[in-house]
C-alpha cells in the first residue's frame, strides 16, 4: 500500500497528540500502514483536504468536518482521540478574571482560530452573552497564517504583547500563558467549567472518507487500533511524549508536553457515543452549520465500535 497522510490543524499542542504519537511511536507501522502526519491550518482547510483526496485521515475537531462535508455526507468519524471539547479560555492576568466567570469577555477581544471559535461562541450563547450587545470581539490571533505550527503558543505571545484581551485555544498555549504569568485560566471546557452540555460540543477525532471506509475497511480498522495503541503507550509511560516533543517542538514546549498529556490521560478513550453525537448535533444546529439531525450511523463508522475498547 502506498504511503498515507494524516493531517492535523495544530501541532505544538496536546489537542491532537494521540494521532501524532500513533505515527511517531510506530503504532500505524505496527498495523502495516505507512502513515506520515502533516499540518494543515486552519481546520476547515484540513477538512477540505480530506474531501479533495489529498489526505487519507483527518485528525481534528469533529464538528469541523461540516466545513467540507455538509451533514457529514461523504465522511465518517472512525474513533475519538480523546473525549469532550478540549479548548481553554484564557484572559489577561491583569483583568482579575475568576475561574468559570464567562462575563469577563464583555467588551473584550478574544483570539481564536476559524471553526475553533464556534466552541466559544456556543458557550457564550448558552451563558446568555450576546456578542453584539456585550461588545465581544472574536477574531483570528494576529500573525496566525496557513502552515503555523503553534497556534496556541502564538495566542499566548499575542496576549503577552497586549494584542488580545484573551484567547480560546489549546492546552499548550494555556500552559505557556499561565506559567509566564500573562494569563489567567477562566474555562477548561472538558472539565466542566462551561454551561451544561458544552463539554460535548465537539471532540478530537480521527475521520476518513466513506470511500476509504467502504473500500478498505481493514485500513480504517487499523487506524483505530493505532490510536488505541498510542493511548496505551502513553498511559503506560507519559514521558514517551517528551521524546516525540523533542523531535517536533521547540525546547520549552517539548519539556511541557508530557505533563499536559499526563493530565489528559483520563480522557483518552476512543469511543464515540450516541450521547456525544446528539450533543454535537444540537451545538451544530444552534450555530447554523447543520440544518437537521442525521442518524448516528451517518456520522460514525459504527461498525468499528468493537475496536474502541477491544
């Protein structure tokens, strides 16, 4: 089989680390697949690459597939990289923000990547915050362009430089901002800081086209097993992440990645449940990126479910 491509929309981050680790730790190779990871930012372009056939696997946020596959027609979620929405809201340290207090965004500018920002919009809407009335500006982080490998870290640097009042981004950017004393953590989405139901707006998943799933089901199954194997290796020894980080990340982030992965290990579960899909579809309808719910089996390659916990 020719080499295959797995695309991620952010690299220097714990968000999609299970997929990167599955490549770097040889988990795909153990399944007989030659897979390389590639960076495609922002995530809607990553989804478009899957639609256009320039990549084989999409390793990004589940809801973002709708950018290229309306109602998920033509693509399937194979498995989760981790459970729940995985982004963080961080505000400038001098604002005196309190954990869980979303009102701090009123009158402020928040940096967020395209499609990622939908998670924040959904949370604010559920919390009764109106972007226009409350003068909340959500916009791309200054300097973030196609090919950027470190969106969260760039967001932390923009916060430190006073270019933003806050950002909505990955765990690495959050850790850098908090450790440098320039940011305060306000919302950790997957740990329940947001409104009820917001943990299931999206999740980090691996997806492929219907064509791949139908024509080469063994390849789809091998990809799930590779992610499961990466989970197992990192749970057995989270310091394996440091070796991967030292190969791919700048020194500061390379030394942080193992601790971030250790914190996320409880969420390393490959299952995609009907409850999650229902919550994601409610979110997608509320944001106007989905017109009506579709069956679970139209979103998920449910035939792979036995592999999620095998």
